[in-house]
């Protein structure tokens, strides 16, 4: 309070921010290809201008356009307030508390696209903000009526004071993310030398880096993300920007876990997950950002996890959708598998044992952040389907392929096959089955059933060791005990072994072949399948160890 009073008394002349000098750069200098601009972003800018407001494409999209890249996301900044923006679009939604922004939605379902629209914000010193003693949760009632608030460490909890463009630019993080592009006039507005830094391939913080990390510690993670994304183009973090990163790391402990979880997913789903992990190691951040991220970095060199990271990067590069549930399911699979096997060793029923192993991993690794929501449900389905892939007889394949998460579960199993955890033959069969017509699917199941029956007959016709064909023929017939006559060959238990999926058909066939006599006539009895999903339970046992 005393410091604030002195600052007001002296006019705060020592802390006046440098807003930079506005520079308008034309297409002959910036060289942006207008065909790389998304038509929906252009439509949003045009609508806002027609409504009497200033509007620009802003942030990472401008950076990518300058570098000749096609941006994956487009953000728009405007002088219009969130309420004014919402009134101009049919499908627009105001979201957020810390930063109130508007999502303008185009299309529906999986094909929908969101253009994020933010209002120019004023640059306010943290010393002038209202302070609360707690955080977002503990001080929720206090924060309800505040527009600019910080916690005891100076971290910004509310930032919803509108201002001019020059102040909005000053409160952005990196110079290459603080440029504004008018797609109609084809002009880039630059206040902090972002164009020059882009040419020098430099990632530089606007203002004092230590103070900026204190305002929002998540900027530490953003620095790593941008460095990883742009590393292939030769970008480096400026030394002054890099120096405070490690000393500022403890500030992340005050950030809500849900926000850190979201930032972790951004690190891994931008198409540069492998490069991101290398950046984390290079910057000394392999541990300390978020426990689950620490685990991913630790396991990144394991074949299965590495394959999942590479697959995610490939899909992003091909503009295919990626789901965080798939990648996290791959990262945590080893723990689920080992916990499942330990329970099977204690003779627990396979499916309840798998469910218990999954619950244990959720409790220890994910907690209540997202583990009980859709993400957790999707991960659970991917894992629970793995033993069902071993069952390829009856109606199981037809019902399994219709499950909503079949494709993700199949891709998961295919990765397991790639590293030798399951048989390639199994993965190839399901690949063919999933792409076939109903008639071809029937043929595939029938062909597999016939092959399994042939294998079973072949095993049963092998004579017992030490048996003498002639001696057996000439010896006086002795009545054999009933159990010995009905004895079955040992069932293979190795995962992926197709002989473990027989249903008992053809039992007793081939009796007498070893003696050369015609087999005694014997009534064949077809063993009825046990109810309640017994086939699936058997399949789960055969694939329980996954090795």
C-alpha cells in the first residue's frame, strides 16, 4: 500500500512501459501470401469492420504467415467488446473469466472451425491491480466483480480492462506474436520489432522477462512450445529471455492444475512433440512443470511411447485429427498392463482385473483433472478393447468394429504390433476385417474358424510318445479309463496364439489314427459356450501379458 501511494505521488515515472512505435509494413516488405489466409478469418475481420470496429488477424497466425507457413488457427483482435462481437455473429459465444474472449463458430460437428476474437486490452501495472490473498478457486467470490486482479505473487488472475492497440501489443508475450495483419489492406502493424526478430529467427520477450514470467508463469511453457515449433527453421530463445526461465519455474506451482494439464496437451499436439521433449531437456525442464509431463519426458525413448509421439506428429502434419486420449493411453499403457498382469497372477477375473488396474493408474497419474471426464472415458475404452481383439469368432468381431472408439483402439493395437507386443497377423486380420464388406467379413471369420479347427485336429492326431503301432495292434485290448480317452491337448496360453480361441468343436476327432484301425464310432458332443461373455474373458486371459 505504501509503495502504491509513493508511486501515485511521484506519478510512477520510473515504471512507464515502453509501448513501442507503430510501424505499418506493406506487402512489398512482409511478403505475406494472401492465399494462405483462412476465408473464415477474413469474414470475421470484414464483419467487424462493417460494424464500425477495427479488426486484425493477430498473434501466431501473423507469425506463420510471415514465415510462409499456413496457420492452423486464426485469432482476431478488435476494438469491439465481447458483447459487441457476439451481437454481430449468429453463432458466437463469450467464454473465459481470466480473459473474456469470443468464439465465433463456423460449421458443425467434426468439421466445425472456431475463430477466436479478443478485445484490445489495456496495459496495467500489477502494482495498480486489486490484490487477493488466494487463487482462482479460493478467491472466486472476490474476483467476481474485478476486472484487473493479481494474487500475492503478482500472477494476473483477471485482465479484462479494454485499451488501445499499442497497449494491447505491449502486454503480449513475444515480439513475433505481437503483430497485427489487416487482410483487406494487406498491412502488418508492428510495435516491437517482430518482423526484424522473425528475420533474425529470435524468440524475444517483450519487456522485462522476469516480470513477465511472474505475471503469467505459463509463459515458460509457451517459450518452450514456440522454440520447439520453430526449431526446424533455426529459431533460438534470446539469452535475456532464457535466463530467468529456471529461476521462475517454482511459480508454476501456483498455476491451477487444470490449466497446466491443458498447456501440456498443447505441447504434445502441435505436431512437434518429439522436438518439444528435446527442448524441455535442453532448457533443463525435463522435470518440474507438471507430473504427467515429467513422466512423458522420462518415457519418451521407450519404443511404444516413441511410436505414439511420432504417430501424433505425423497425423498433425497430415491435417488429421488427434486425440489426447490416444497419446496418454499409450504413455500409461505399461502401468495398466503390468497392474493387470499382477492381478491375473493372483487369479482375479480378467476384465474386473483390467478395470481395477485402470482405476489405479487414473488415481496415481491423472487424478481429478480430466481422468473422470470424456478424456478418461476414451482412454478406458481404448484399453478395455485390447483383449477383445483376441476374440475373432462368433459375433464379437462384428460388434467390436461398430464401437465408436474402435478406430482409436485399433490404432493402439497396431502400434503394439509394430513394436512386437502382439502378432502382426492379428493386426493385419483386423485391418482387413474393418475395411471389408459384410459378406467378406463373414468369409474372414469362417476362414479363421476352419483354420483353427484344422490346427486342433493336427494337434490331436499326433501319437503319444513311446507308442508302438504294431504292438498296439497285436496287444490284447484292455479297457481304458474314461478320463484318459477324453483327455484334451494342453491349451496354449501365449498372447496372440490363435489356438487359444477355439470353442471346443471337433473334440475327440481322430481317435484311433495312431493305431491304424478305424476309429470307434463315437457320438460327438458340441460344447455349449458359457454365458455372460465367457469368450471375451478367455480372450482376455490369452492376451493378458501383452508381450
